[in-house]
C-alpha cells in the first residue's frame, strides 16, 4: 500500500486522500509495528509500584485486503416492541414520524454489513421472539447469496415476546455446525428490551459460560459475542455480562440517530481484527506478587485462572491499536528490580501463536514519557470508577447501581477530573479523558450521566457501560466521545473499513417504512427518508444566496443582500427595530432535508413566523421537501432582553436567530443552547474565523439524553480534537458528519 504525506503532515494512504494523523511521540508506547507479529513490552511507572504491559499488534495485515475474513451471525430481536417508532432526534419538540420502526433501521444496518462482505466472508441470520428461527443459514457471501440474504432480511417483522437466551444459543449452534478455520467469528446480538421468555434458571452467565466451553471443545475455537441495546428500556447490565463472557463488547444505541455510527464502528473493529482471542500470562519471582488493575480487566473470565501469576483474557485485538494493561506489584524484598515474564497466547487464521517478554524491570527506571503512563493510569482509573456502577451479583451478572449513592460517585468524578487536570498534560490523549468526564458540553457526558437521578435512570446507566467498554478494550465505538476517538485512529485498516461502512449505510436505498406514519398537515404520502439522518447530527442555520433585509439610516434605505455577504457590524431589520449583527456562522453541509415555502427554502425544524404564529416549516410546507448541499449561515444579533428582537426578515419571512433568550417552556423556539445568548456566544468564540470574517464550522453535536444540539464542531477540530478520518476536498470535509438546520433561499 503506497503512502505519502500531505502538506499539513497527514499521511495519505494508497492515494485516496484519507488523512491519518501521524503517531506523535509521547502518546504511544510502540509507535509503529511493521512486523507481522505482536510486540509485548513492559514499562515501569516510577513511584507507583506499578507498570504498563503493552501489546502492540501489527499496523496492518500482510496482504492488502479490504478487511479480514469474517463469519458473522446476526442475532436479531423481532419481538413486538421492535415495531415501535424510530424517530430521529430533531433537537426540537414535535419530532417527525417517518413511519420507520426500530426493526426497519436494524434491517438497514444488517444490509450495510452484507453489502461490505465478499466471497471470503460468511453470514447467517437468526431471529428470536417467542420462537427461534434461522432466517438464513451460514453461507459464503457470493453475489447470489447476498441477494438471498437481503431478501430474507426484508421478510423480518416483529411479533410476540423476547427469548434472548435461545437466540444466542441458536447463533452459537449455527457456527458450531458450520465450523471453519481462519475466519474471525462473531455473534452480533441486537435487542431493544429485557428478555421475558425462557430465561435460563441458573442465570445467563453460568449457562453461557458452560455453553461456550462446550463450543470450544467441539470446534477448537471461540466466537466473539457483541451485544447492542437500543432505547432506554434495556437490561443493559445483562447485555454487558453476556458481552464480557463472550469476549466482546456492549454498545448502547440511545435513539435512531446513533444506530448508524454504533454499527459502523462495531463492524469496522470486527473487520480490522488481528486476533479474535488473546490471553496474557504474567509471573515473576517468588518475592513478587502481581495484580491487574480493576480498570484494565476486560471483565468476566471464561475460566478460573490456575497456577501462579496473572492470567488475563483480552478477547480481540485490532490491527494498529495497542492494548495497555496496568499491573501492580507487591515486593517482599527491598531489591529495586522486578523480574517479570510475560506470554501472550493468541490465534491468527486458526493457528495458536505466542509472543513473549522476559525483563528485569528497575522500579525507578523511566522508559516512558510521563504523559504516556499518566494517560494509561488515568484511563484505567476512569474504568475502575465506571465499574462501580454495575457490581457483580452471585450469578456473575452485573446489576444496576442504586441512585441513592450517586452523590458519592459525583464527588469521585469531580475529584478525578481535578486530578487529571492537575497533571498538566496538554496532549490530545490526556485531554480527551478530561473532556469525557468533565468537559464543556457537548462533552463531559460521564458527569452529565450522574448529574441527576432522572438522567442516570433514563440513559446514564446504559451509556456508562458503553463507554466503559470502549476505554477498557481501547476501541472506538462512535463519532461522539473524544476519548474513544483516540482508539484506532492510527490503524489504516480500521479507518478504511469505517469509511466504507459509513458510506454504504448512508447511500443504500432507504428502507420501506413498515409503520403508518402519523398524520401530516398536508395529508400527503410519507416523506422521502435519507439514511444519513440516522448516522449524523443536526443543528440550526440560515444559508445560501437567500436575501436578508438590512437597515440603513432611514426606512427608505432598507434593502436586501445575499445572506452570504452579511457581516458582523452590519445592521438588519428586526420586528423591534434595527439591530447590529454580532456574528455570522458559515457551516458546510451535504445532502440536508429542505422544506420549500413559497420562495423560502428552510430545514424542517427551524422556527419561522407563519400566519401570525411561530411554526415549524415541516408543518406548513405541504410535503414539498428536497435536499441541498453547500454552505449555510447562522446569525447572532446584539443582546436584547426581548426575544422578538432576535429575528430577521429572509425572503419576506420572519425567521428566528441565535440567542433569543427562550430556553424552556412551550414556545417552539425554546432551546437550551440556541436560546441562551451567553452560552451560544461562548460556543461561537471557540470556532475558527475565515479570512472574510465569517466563523466556520462543519456541524453540531448532541447530548445523548435528549438528542438536542449542545455545541458546534469547527473544521480545525475535526482533525485536531477528534481525529476523525474524512476526505479532504478544497479545504472542506467531503464526508460531512452533520445535518445542520438551515434556511436556503434562491435568488430570483
């Protein structure tokens, strides 16, 4: 694979302009492993009686492959609740009903996976409700078989109860009776609720543990089990326990807007698997005892460790992404050295292999930059704290942390944030941890998840398990949180797989709605669905060459100009007299939904004044909706305590502007961010300024508990803060991870 460098220092892979941030010294332990074998290394942490054991897989496979060959069994919940509506978060009250159900979107995600498979991959589909059915047997994905499985997916519909256990059991049976050597095997289990039919009497974990051991004895291998929980009525601790004992991860999908990014990342990690099963063994001399930091443990062990030392089941490792374990030691002698032997047993292509290290570690030795070992210590400390939310029951299943004790947890989170900040590291890795736990909105979701009993009960308990999985296993699980975005960013295979899956999800023909959409003002047919809406985020703006009414020294001098020519310092018409423009924000968008109302073109949920009242364009557009790509523009006026002074005239229509002062209540303009003048001003100050004086961003981010917009993403931060790969084109992201609310007007 050919590589070169772009002018800004990013590595260009295979001439496709996929910017990958170069690995920076001081943030990774093994900068780049160009061999075909993993590198096992041990590094002392001074004054901590601890060390970092690092496993660095190869950067990429030997051959230039689109992804590693996989055997995937989709285990899909088709209970009646999967027929429930799956509305995309609109960021406003009164969200739309497209007629799509949760199962419709699940089927679309399944089709995304199928379309990216090739003749070396196999796929099966198992459905569970009251009964279990193999909807499609495990077959190699030739074009003919792809057509057959796509047809089988289309036939799925939701009925009756949730028999989760027998769905998993049947998925394992499909793999056991069709075993092969070489392919990475995985069950992807998706459900929207709690199992309520034929649950194993002894508990899921004891039953699944024995089932997996029997499976290994029969086939000589173990599949990964990844679980996905959709919505807020989950038994997420159980899904976490199933994933842990299955060597996989649990991912939380709060709403339809996250289903794309969660599935894309989960499958991209699967496609970039170096080994599906890795086990770490550590032992030293008779005078030293080793223990694994709780935050470095992936979770439940399949078997009880035997013998001396430490045995740790790591599950899967991905190409180009290290796994870094914090080990503590207790010495009974005053010797300043620790004799440690490490062995990594792993499988590649069905073969069992070993990597070893034998090192005499000087406990005062400094072999890593402080920023690196501090990062791994703090990452593990965060994971230790997150594990407290779901302690283990006697059945080895996790249970929910009582909300009565949230106050103590909040104090510990605040203390941990202060500790990380006091370390004084400015690199993106350490800063990402700080942003995860206590950053300004839209970050700081860990703190927000426990900020109230309502938040914790509705979404926090599920979200905390999901981000725990990301940090413990060092995998990127969505585009949302800064910390997990650090994982996989230096892996060419992962980045390429993510990009391909992302594009397929967005560009596949949209699913046919299985539900009857709610009534619209027009009574017309259901509106066209664009699947990027279920894989992105959105926010409010004006755009284009539409004309805005500006004010001169007297009323007779009022005129209109293209909104793209509006600048800070100009005066515009408002319902309460001329007001000065404080800022204009330009946002680059791609394929956004637009309502047409006369000569005005505007996104569905941007409030306008229509027939004497504030209304959503979606409710008055009579079903006239199309798409738009280009630049859009938002306006912030000078401060005014009167909300009605925060509006401008665009194409003879009064449209609300930013910072209007209405944050709560029944007024459809109400919004925590867009209505807060001080906060919106602060957010705009963080964005880069173009040479023409305009502020620039590429989209917005949302809070998972409400789906409402809570911040902007500047183009510079796409790489510098989040390091999300995307194509570069004329200085703007060709892959736009946003769907901002916009007004678009055509010049006539």
